[in-house]
C-alpha cells in the first residue's frame, strides 16, 4: 500500500509539471534525467502531433523510446552523450535546420536544455528502479464474464473510503457535459467535469465523490459491466490522451493506459476486465491488456477519428464508430473484423449494446438511431431522433434513451417507438442515460446542466452539476436548505392538521345525515303539524262564513217581511180616529221594525264580507302547508344521495391528507438526508482541515 | 468648451506654423510641462511642404475604444515620410485620452484636438471621446471572427479550405460567420472549447502553439487575440443578436506614399465604420498584403518597409472589404529631372504625371514610318500600301498624323476589327443551342450597330434587354448562347464591367469587395428569362417570364435584384433585364465607361491600364487610376462614341512613343513610358500576309477573297488561325485571344502554306520581274509593303549582292520575300 501511494505521488508530480520542465526543478538536479519520467511527456506534447506512430513524419517517432532511438528517414535523432550530434536537440535548439517545431517560434530554452542534459547524461530510458507507471496495481481480470446482477451489495463508494468531496476547482462556468455514465446495478452516476469526474447518487442527487482527472477533459465515462469499476478516457487535445480506471468502492485509481498524442474520444473496458479499448483522432483503435498495460492490438480500418466504441456485455465483440459514419464490429480478443455496419452517413456519436449482447444501437449526426442484429450484421431498425442524435444508451431493461441537437432527451421502447420526450434542456442535449432501475432518466447538455427526470411521469426531479460548489460552500448551502426544508415541514404539518380537521367536520355531518335517514320525523313532523293547524283554521273560517251567510239571509227575510208589513200598515186606512191612531201606531211600529231589520241586514252583510277573505287566507295557508309536506318528503328522499356526496367529499379530503402526509414524510426524509449529507460534508471538512492537503 | 470649433481652427491653422499663439488658449494645467523644442527633420532633409495626420478624425467610443494615428510629412519632391515617431504630438485636453505608442485610449468624455508639429509645420485633427466608462459587450462577429482572418486561420490552405484542415473547418475568409460560430462551439461538443477553463481550450492551446498544431503558432498567450477569445468564452460564447452592428466601410491610411530608398518605413492604419454609426481602429484586426514584396514588404502589424525601386499596391483585408494604397519606392536620394516633352492632349498629361512620380522619362517620339504601320494595324488591321506610304511620307503638314488617324477611322476595316472584338466577347458562334442562321443574324445585328457607330450604351442596353425570336430580334441570341442564370450573370459582369465575380458564387470574394449577397443580388436580374421554341426548330423565343427568383445558398434568403455595386431598384412589373441594362450601360454604373475605355486602351497598347482588362478588382489596381477615370469620363461625355476615344488615344504622344527604351523606363512595363512590341492577332496576321502576297482566302460562308476578320462564326477556324490563337469564343475571358508565341507558329511560317506557297501563288515577284522593274525598286517595294519602311543602304546592298550571287533573280527575290515574312519585324506591331 505504501508503495502504491508513492507511485501515485510521483505520478501526480509528473502530471502537475505537465510541460515536462522537470529539469528546471533544482531538487532533481542530482538525479539523471530519463525518457519515461522527463522526456516522454515533453516530446509528446510538442512533437507528438507529427512524429507519432501513425503520422511518422520523416519516419521519426518520438513518442516511444525504442523508436526514437531508431531515428527517422534522416538518420539517427539521438546520439547518447553527444547533444550536438543529435538532431533531436539541434533542431529544437535552432542550431540546425529544419528548426522544430515548424512554423512556430523557438521553444523556451528550458526545453532544449532538458533535451541536451538528457542526451548528455546518456539518453536513459528510465530510472531503472522505478516501476512502470502504466502497470496496473492489481490484477483486476475476472476470469469470466458474469452476466446479471453481481453478488453482494451493489458497488457504491464506501463511506470508509472517504472519497474526496471537494471539487478539483470551482470554475466560473461549467463546461459542456462531455460524458455521463450510469452504474448498471447501483443508483450511481458519473458526470464529467473539467479535470474531474463526479460521482452522484442518482436517487438523492448527493455528490458521493470527486475523482481527479488531471489529464484534462474526460470525453468518455463507462462503468464496468459489474459496476465495480469506472473508466474515463480523455485528455488534452493535440497533447495527451489517456484512459484511467478507478475502483468505484474505494475511489482508487488502479489502471492508466494509453499514450495518445491527442485526447481519447472513445474507450471501454471489457466485461471480464482484461481488455481496455480506446480510440482518438489518430483514427486507430488500440486495445490494451489490463494485466500489464501492454498494447495488444491496433485496428487501422477507420478512415476518420474514432468517436465511439463499446464491448458487448458478453465480452465477445467490440463495436467501434468514427467521425464520418464508419461503424464496425470486431472480435474483441483477436481484433479481427466481424461486421462492417453500413448505413450511417455522418459521425457516429454513440454506440450501446443491448444487455443480452444480441443487438447494438448506434446514434449519428445524420439524425438516425439504428439497431443492428449480430446474427448477420443486418440493420433491423432505423429511426430519427428528431435532430442529429448525439447519444444513445440502452437501459438495463432494454429501453433506449437518446439525446440530440433538438435539446431533448427521448425514451424509446426496444423497437424504437417513442415512449416519452422529456422537457427540453437549456441547450443541445449531449448525453443521456437511464438509472440502473430505469426509474430515472438523466440528460447532460451543452451548457453544463445534468437534469434528472422520473421516467414514470417525465417530471424533472433534480439537477446534478459538473461544476459543483466547494465543499464548504456546499455545506453552507445544505444547511440553509435544511432550514428551508424545516420551514416547509412546519407548513406541511400545519396543512396535515388542517386537513385532518376538515375530515372530522365532514364525518360529523355524515353522521347527522345518516340519523335523519333512519328517522326522518324531525323533518316530516313539523310539516304535518303545520298542515293540521292550517286545516283547522280553514274549517273555523268556513264555519264563520256559513254563520254569517245564514245570519244575513234571515236578516234579509225579516227585513223583507217587515218592509211588507209596514207597507201593509200604511195601506190600512181606518176611518176612525182610534183606528187611525192604532193604524198610525202600527204603521210607526212597523216602520221602526223594518228599519231595525234593515240595520241588522246591513250588519249581517258586513260580517259576511269580513269573514270571506279570512277564509281565502286560511285556504292559502293550507296549500302552503301541503307543499311543505311534499318538500319535507322530498328532503327525506334525498338523504341517501347527500350521504353519498358527503362520503365522496370525505374521501377526497382523505386523499388530500395522504398527499399532505406523504409530502411531510418526504420533507422529513429529505431533511434527514440533508442532515446526513451536512454531517458528512462537515465531517469531510473537518478531516480536510486537520489533515494537510496533499 | 474652451476651444474654437474645429472648423474654425483648421481655417486659422492654414499655413500657420504652430507656436505659442495656438497653445496660449489652453489652460496651463493642460499644457504638458516644458514642451521640448519642436522637432526638426534630420539636417539632410528639407522641411516638409505638407504635414498630415491619419485618420483625419478620431472617435473613441466606449472603454474599449482605441485609435492609432500616423503622421506623414510630404516633401517638395513628392517623397513622403512616416514621421509619427519624430513629430511632437499632444492633445489639447490631455485629460480626455492618453497616448500610448501612438495609440489614443479613452479617459473621459468630451471633445478635443490632437496637435502635431514637425519640421516647422503643424496640423491637428478633432478627437471625440464618448462613453469612456462604458464596457462594450464582446461580440463574435465584431471581435472574434476577424481574428481568424488576421492570423491566417481561415485561408484556403488552412481551415478555410472547403473541407477544412485536420478535422476543423472555418469559412473561407469568414464569409459565413454564423456557420463559424456553430462549428466552433457546437460541432464537436467539448473538444474545441472548454467553457470551464477557457485558456485550456484546444482552440487557444493550438493557436498559441502550446500543443502541436500543423499551422504552427498563430498568436501568443495573453496577447490581444488570446484575450479577446478568452473574454468571449467567459461570456459564454454568446451568439450575436441579428441586429449586431457590422462594418459598412473601411478606410486605409495613408492613401498613397512615395518612399525614399530601401529601408524607409510607413505604418498603415485602417479604420472601419459600423452599421450603428460607430467607428473602430481595426488595424490590429486587418490582414495586410503587398502585391510586390520586393519593393514594399508589409508586416502583419501594418508596417511597410521599402525595398527595391518599383511600385507596390499595399492592401488591407478586413471583413468583406479589400482596400489598397499605391506605394512608390524610389532609390535613395535619386536625382532626376523630367524632360520637357510636348503634351498632345489630356492623355499625355496624365501619363506624364504618373511618370514624374516614378521618376521615369518617356521614350522619344516614333518615326513617321513606324507610326504609319502601327496606327494602320491598330485601327484597320491592315498594312498601308505603297500609295498610302508615299502620300504620308510626302506630307509635310505638322498635323499629318492626326489627319491619318481621322482617315483610318473612316474606313470600314475599323468597324470590322471591332465587330471581331465584340463578337469574341459576345461569344458569337454557332452551336447546338444557336443555329447557324441565328448566329449569322446575331453577327449582322452587331455589325450594323458598329458600322453605323451606334453609341455603345444604346446597343448594349438593347442587347441586355432583348426579347423576341432569335431570328426576328437577333440580340436575344445573347441569352441563347448561355442559359445558366449564374453563368449569364458572371458573363455580363466580366464583359461589360470587367469583373470576375465567380468567386462570390460560393464565398465572399477574397480579393475584392464582392460578397455573396452582391453576387446573388445581381443574378436575380437574370432569374426571369423565359425561353420557348417556335415552329422553326432553329429559332427560340426569349421573353420575360415575370417569375422566378434566386435564393442565397446560405440560409435560402430570396434575393432582391440589386445592381452590382449599386442600388436595389424597383423592378415590380418590369422586365428585370431591361432595368439592369439601362443601369449597366449608363453613367450610373461607374464601371461601364472605364471598362470599355480600358478595353480600347488595351487594344492600342497591348496592356490595359488595368491588366487583364476583365480582371478589375481592388487587389489589381489600375496602373494609372486618374487616366482611367478621365478616359471613362470622356467616353461618357462623347455619348459613348468610341471612335472619338480612339482618336484621343491615337493622337496622343503617348501612343506615338518609340519602342526604344531609355535608361529610366527600361524596366517599366505598366506605365506607357515607351511603346510595346506586340504580336499581331491571328485574323489580322492572316489578312496582312494575304495583303502583302496578294493572295485570296476562302472561308466557309464567305466569298473568295474575304478577310479573316470578317468570319462571323466563332466555330469556324483554319489551321493558321488556330495556331496563331484565334479565340474559340467558348468563354468571355480576355485570355481567349492568345498572343503568346509558340513553336508551331514559327514552324508554320517557316514551312507551312502561309508564306512560301502564297508568295508563289500571288506571284508578285514574277509580275514585277515581268514589268522589268529594277532590282532595288523591287526590294524597296517588298520592304514598304511589309515593313512600311525602305530598306537601309546596308540591307539593300547586301540583298543585291546575295541576289547577284544566287543568279536566279526570281528565286532570290522570293527568298527575300519569305525571309521578310518570317522576320520579327513583320510579325510584330511596333
């Protein structure tokens, strides 16, 4: 372990010095310079674009010690011990034509001085005692390809491994999402940032670790098929291309292969973890052994930059694609051509195998996504993404997710039928993956945003950053988020209480209604009583009317009789005085009686007139009372419906309650999660401040 | 403001030597402490006669505004000197701007003047500073895109190639800036740019040579270009709004210069105006070129360094503009005085003006004999006969040369010669598209126009606007010859305006002002040519179809018809070609008259003022612009009667100069300081041989004895004509007529049927011997017939000796005749 650490350190040193100015370091003055440590990176960076194994300008290759010592078409390049007879030095020092590098001003003197010193010291290959940096630290080959879920818990960064949580640097702006990968078995995604790879929990969105990639920009990220390793390929354009493999659980960098003169654009590790294939603008696919870091084979068939490649999940085949649409399938172990897949007319942007290895999907700038079967190498499906497609990935369940220049990530079933288009991203959608359980889809765009959506409803549920805040800032942010969440929790609790109250109220109401249903008399009785009263009043009024009519009639008769009597009396014309007196008295009496009868009649008539409207009113009241009964009866009839309505309302509120309770639960869970994150961040911060930075 | 208005100042300044009076107005605080004594030129130099500051006014806008200035002193002998470094320069109000390395940088808003003193002269220019505290937002099109041209990224050999270079393409000289933005930012996402760490972007690492780059280092880390690109990336590589201000014009200073000896330097300054009215110093963004590196080399920063004696055209390319300034480089402290020579007309004045500038003396006047032969060949395409010769030589009148010119211009051969010329340019020939009959009618139409001396503009308008049947209205054949819209467009521009605009079909013209917008806007005039057949399969009807548009290949915009270098006229309801023709052949079109004048000039000097005549472009400037302008003006004033123009040319002393050089004009080929020796074109050559041998030709479709210049059909030729470079009329190129000598020509004249058999056939010698003419007289006649001169005494004596030695007089004389026909003196016009 100690040894490993030392190696890591020396590696870091070389990388940190990038420009290869090791000779300028006074501490190293005593040590003899050697090719591997001091010269290789310098030559690769400044000369490797032309004098590499592919271009071989003037037949000279400077990226490999043996080849360099062989010289080029113009003779030897290095004469150990004699810099002035070594064109490698004289041309760079502008002591002899052609001056190198061409068309550029002279390199700073340090470069020439370093070369001079190295040659003077005998042009050594390596320090001799030093282990070859490229060699892996451990044999990771599996011996066999395991299909399906690996045994044991799914590989996630372990808490004990204490992966760094601080980004390498917080940049003013995020770079485009150049690579994105999802673990096949765990809620773990890897996002490419500048000079770093970020591991996130795809369920919680928590940053689980930062893997430094000082080589440059990772252009490709791949999890091994069992999810325990993470591979990154990338580097610095026109200077360096490399593939790095980390142990997901420990965050340890265990393999590093490739000495490309330009950034690696495509790479993968075979399912049995014995091979690493990579491709770059050199147009070559190179396959390395993970055992000893040796180059096993090279594929020269492609005519343009290698832009994508992937091993089949059974480890038998390797599919590779290039910038002008060339797509090939090779036997992984022999690098022999298996199929040439013709169809794409523009750059292959991504290649993904179906988990059963029988189908490979390719996406292209020509706008199509194509599926190829491996029985005969035929194209079985081709459909348009809707714009040039920039990424295609199979999920573990055989669904396909793609991203394109229409800013949209789309989900397709295994036959290419559109299942879902996720909300458009802020800029070109460059990468897309499905989470291990296909419950979530992730898309990365040109502006540097990674969005997380739930597959079920297509809703955005989170965002991951390729340019995360520094740990301390993040902790502060989390703390403030916790506060907000706690506030939200209180509000949510209040809401739950409110809803509960409403449920109680509605339950009381239902009980009351049900009681009425059982015994509707409280509704019916008052109506019936009112009707009875009204009826009595009518009867009473009717009697009064009859009485008054009878009275009037008799008064009329009496009045008529008396009027006749009075007339008859007047007609009596007795001759004698007494008779006359009597007659007169009688007449007077008769008239008086008649007058009285008339008065009585008038009174009777008035009484009759008075009683009739009272009757009408009473009858009206009776009609109303009857209506009241009907209404009451109807009310009673409607009671069951009212019960149903209220029950439904109750149910709705119940649901509301569940939602509110869930919300509360979520918030509480989130708070717990955040608090845990906060705790972890704080712990990490604390350990950062106690242990000095490396 | 404590200053006068600048205009007043200029008046006051006039010839004023800057002194205390002027500065007395400025408050003491603003006056730099203890100004040094006004600098004087080195003792060897006299005081200048003129002191100029360029640009002539300075506007600094926003915090990012900047403007370099140059001070140029002119001396009495015409020499100019860049005295920017020696002159005393200051601002009337130094608080408004600061001066760093001859660059003004804004400090505070306001108006002031830049004051310059040198060698007892003074000058000033107004300076305004606006929005000095305001930042100017970064723009791709304004700030970033020009870098790619300046630093050579988008040339045809590098990323500007149609397929790009090493996987990365930029549009050639930036004709498609939107496309460049797209390719840079979004073609290969995450490769070329790194928005997280802009300075680590591949674009920059390659450009500054931090990593291997086939194109080497183009600029350096932290320099102006690097910073601009980083700033653009830090802003998130924004796409410019469609309203972004683009350059509308650019000016290069100084407009001309005469450098005194090897090593003299001159800084160039280029200022551009933008569509929003702002101005910028684009010297750091322009690409500088010289068309003569040996005489004047220019550095990328715009510093011209004088080399060998000669002329150079210093050009700057910026945005879609190419602009240039003519430079003259003289040997250090050259002593020269221009001889006193008479000037017959304006042509001589203008030619001599240029020669004076170049310190070149014209050759002597040619002899009468030379003139007679030269002008006869040039105007009529024939050799003078013996009577013409004797009459002209006997004439003692001082104006006899003018008289001769007038006489020759009246001959029908003059018209025939120009019908031939135009028939070449209009590609009159029978073909699968044009029947023989249609061709003949077309030729006759042209012949009638020229023979009747119809003003050129009139018949050109008729030609370009022609509609109707190719028999009834023969001018329509012009549109039958070539049916491709874009080819027609290019031909019209090349023939009538002298412009090769082909480049602009696919990208903005790299060496001229023409953009794709100009090209397709002009092509829109030819988009509505309808063609239909008639009962006679040989005849086609050309008509205005009133429908059809041209769209721009980038973005598919429909182009409005727009005159090349002119306005976009209203064409609704009109025949677009008629509208275009009326503009093209009119004074509105600045190129028409000068181009035709140049074609005429070229005919008489074997060298255009702009050469080639159909390669008018900014980067191929006229050798004497004033002369060309004046010719064009005269031609317009003559109502496009080109006979008058020919008369001006042929009566000028310049045309009549001898071919013999003097030491000062020996090396000059472009300034008409001596007459040039020219090959005679195929048709004229054959006619002359026929004329002197008194033989007849038979061409298809023409009677026996017809002259070769009369052949109407371009597809008809003979072995002789083809060998001597008769135009095939396949293209409109001026290079169709080939005048380069070659071996087949020599062999054909030595051994072919053009000389020996014709001498026998014409039997001139036999007849003269039969007439018993004395031997010297026959020899003299042969000389006059062919060379328009009498043999010298030596020639005559030696010939007589040879003839006597031969014995057979006929054979000897025929050999003499043959020898003369094979002499360079006969084959060339001199």
